[in-house]
């Protein structure tokens, strides 16, 4: 989030609802009931100057559980 702030992307107000405006960042937690870790898997989002939403994921992310979504279930 500090790196994003250095580019002029500000943290979204805590508790804000609805679509985020341009140049805002926020983190949501994907909880175990949605496939995240028991304590939640953080998901970092930010919007570009046009308000288009972008998500940043850890390099180990595979859509699984674990703190960073890195515990993969092969089926």
C-alpha cells in the first residue's frame, strides 16, 4: 500500500461501500467459507485513473487456501 501511495493512489476510507473511485486502494479478506485461510487471505485492490479495478496477488497465489492463497488443491 505504501508503494501505491508513492504513485498517488490513496487508501480508501475504512468502511466505504460501493464502487471505489479513481486512484484508491483497499484490502479485503477472503475467508475460509470462500476458500481462504481460517484467518483470511488478504486481497489487495486498487483503481486506475479511470476507476478500473485492478487486483494484485502474491506470486505463490494459486487460488487456494493459506495466508496468501498458496495452498493448492489439485483435482
